[in-house]
C-alpha cells in the first residue's frame, strides 16, 4: 500500500472521529499529533504485515480522551473507553479488544511482542522528538521503528552539526 493511501485512510478516520476527541485544541497532544501517529502507525503496520486500517484507527484514537498536555495518568484508560464506543459505532469490523488493549497500555513504558500493539507504541514514541525528547531505542518494539529512529537521530545530528560522541576537552 502506498503512503498516499495510508494518508487518505488517516484523513477519513480524522473526519469521522475528531469531533468526539476531547484532546482537540491541545498544543502537544491535539489532532495533529493524532494524525501523525495514525499515519506512522499505519506505515509500521504495512512494514510488519499487520492490518493497516486497524493501526491507523488505533493511532488516531490513542490519546482521544486526553484533557491536557500535562502528566494525565488517566488518559490511556479514558482513551481506550472512548475509543471502544467509537470503533463499535464507526469501525465494527475491526478487532476492538486488541485495539483498546493497545491504547490502554500505550503509556506504560514497556515493549510488546504483539505486532499490532507495537505499531502504535512505536509510532507514539517516535513522535517524542516533537517535544525535544530523545528516542530510547530500547523502548521500541519493532526493528523497523529502531531503523527509523536511528535515521531520524542521525539526520538531526547532521542538521545540528553534532558529532556522534562528544569528547570532553582535556584541560
Ligand atoms: Fe498518550
Ligand atoms: Fe500520544
């Protein structure tokens, strides 16, 4: 599936689901974050042979019930509850339990062996650079996300002209 198809799928999910998301209007976790995670999750799903539509919908809904950009500990659970109702209404053909389990666990700081869950968790963690945080390769579940993270970090180093290892100057 070409990237344009995945972008179109994310756009369709956004048109249907965005009006129900409480995170609308947030700076860091608003609709543009949901859109980027949806697209990246879909692309990872294609790379690992998982269902792209499930990955896109899951990516779009993973933070849907966030109410602020702070340390909202309840948002994975709240988002899974809201996502369940929306998936049952708009996407009844998808595996709602598997998707909602992935959403519920997305902020737990763990890795997973379930390939569909991995698409969401890795897509969200690859997004950490938007808030200036370094991506921890140990917390990525798929090889393809690790490759992508290395590529992104090295292109960032090139842009910033930062050497791979900073050698402290001797006095
Ligand atoms: Fe989150
Ligand atoms: Fe997120």
